[in-house]
C-alpha cells in the first residue's frame, strides 16, 4: 500500500489504490501503453521540442531560460567578459607551456566539480512531522517566488491549473483528477484542476485556478492556501497544448475524501500520489521529444500534467535535501 494515497470516484464508492501502474502490469504492457500515448501525442502535435546538450542544463532552451530569468543584461555581459579574459589567460599559459598554472585555473571546470556545485542542496524539506507543515511550505514559497514569472496578457488563449499539495494521513501528496470518458477533449486522461481564463470574470490567473478547482472537484476556493506560481518554459508549454498555461501551487491541508465532491460531468475520479514516489527516478520514463511519463501511480501521468509535475519535482523539490519518515 502506498501510505496516504487514496482514490475517490464520482460515485459513492471510493477505495485506496495499492499498486502503481508499473507494479501490477508486465513491463511490456506499460511499454505498449506508452507507445500508444506517444502515437496519440504525435497525432495531436504535442511532442516536445528536440533536446540537445547544454551548459547549465541538458536542454539549451532551459539554459537560456535560467540565464534570462536570473540575471540582468549587465550581469551577463560582465560574466561574458570575465569568461573571455579567463580563456585568453589560459591560451597564453598554454602557449608558454605553463601547464601547472593552467591546470589550477581549469580544474574547477572539470565535470565532477561542476556536478558537485549543481547538486548542492538548499535548506532541508523535513516531512517527518506529518507531511507538509508551515516551515516546508515557507521554503517552497521562497523557492517559487525567487524568480517570479508571469504570462503576458498578449496571449490570445490563457489558462491556469492548480498543482494541489495535500497531506493524507500525514503523508505529503499531490492530488490529481481523471477526466470523464464522456468529455470530447482529452477524455479519460489524468490532469490537474484548472481551465481557461474567463475574460471579464476572473480578476487573476489564481482566481481562474481556484474557481475551476471548486467547479471540478468541489474544494472550496477560500480553503486553499496559495503558495506561488511555478516557473515553466512557456515555449514548451505552448508547444504541448497550444495555450499559455500558468501552474499555481496550492496547499489543501489534511485532505479527506469527504472534502471532495467531483463533478461527474467532468471528473471520473480523484486520486493522490505520495510526493516521495515522484522522487524515485525509476518511476519516470523519458522519451526523446515527449514530456516525461510518470508510472508510479494508479494511472500513467503524461503530457502537460507530466511536464508540470516533473518541473516542480526537479526545479523546486529536488533543489532541497528531502527527508521522509523511515517506514
């Protein structure tokens, strides 16, 4: 049993899911499912852009995003000048065969030292006190707000989704929906609560997200604690779904099934997945040109939902030392 994870249907019936997709299926069955999903994304034109090796990240688009969002033009220009001075100095040392001095300058740029610097963690996320608490939420808020990013109103189509964090029996989890099979768009797929901005009706993208969540699963708008906006590569998001989507991270508190009342016209079921499962690399499947697939829950999580959750785990959660109960 995955501690704390529950699955609630739109009907009265609800139960605890006990095995993940890649636990109770033969690996060939999972691979076949992934191939069918890839074929569907191919038909819908929602493949990811081709990924190449980069400098700060493997994806060069991600490198550019980090540079543009973290540094001013003057800071980048200064760093470029320093890099050029260093290269010229190294070239002079090499021409004079002063290899010992050259080695001292270049040693910090060896791969092992670069990886050590990149994997230096921030403050600890300690989940041993019963899941998400105020200290953990404050650390997440600071991480999210460190480099705020906004979608321009120039986009003709804007939408927002909630990344709902919650505790289930003291276990930190993320809440998901499975769309109704009767829907015309993306039937029977796993998604996050959210929808299109109501022009003239919603005062902010946050209000859009909270309104849609209440309409879809019945969780009251005023009961959700907004933590911040998740930074994403908007080019990749738009490429996946053709819409400028803003993920808003919220905390729902200690979640009970009685708090949810899914709209059967839109939602077939709700389920939670423990946060710890998303930190297991073996639960993720990466295919070239596609958003990441997560197979560690009762249903495969893919597409935009897989992309957003993966970005949250990699950019926010995994930037900290994370400690869970030894169960």
